[in-house]
C-alpha cells in the first residue's frame, strides 16, 4: 500500500514538472483568406450542382440565384424571382433544395 502511494505521488510530480512543456505548441498556423466571389447582395447559401458539371449556386436573400461556372469567379443570374419575394429580417429566399 505504501509503495502504491509513493508511486502515485511520484507520477503526479513528474506530470506537474513536464506539463508546461507538453502544453507548448509549435509555431502558430498562418491563415490567408482570399475572396471567392464579389458583387453579391446578402448571400445566404453556396452549394454545388451535384450533377458533374462542377457549377456552384449562390442563393441571395432578395430572390436571385446566381450560378458560377467552373474556372470563373464571376456569377451570372440563374433565376430571378425578386419581384415575388418579400425581403427583410428573416424573410426572403432563404434556401435551395
């Protein structure tokens, strides 16, 4: 029993000694953000077409869905139902299925 207590105390002391060195991390990671698209108004969703064309669709709250072709960063209108959508607060075109 005495041996077990001594071993426990020794283990705790060793952990306390080496804990600060274990907590140190290597150099911080660098993160660089780059814009993917511009010219959007209240974008809510970016999704892939999932049909093999690698097109991306951007849903805007105002009722416009834009499509981005592969290799391009300029979105074009895919569907415009802005005249039928009431916009404001939590209203508008909020998703795409």
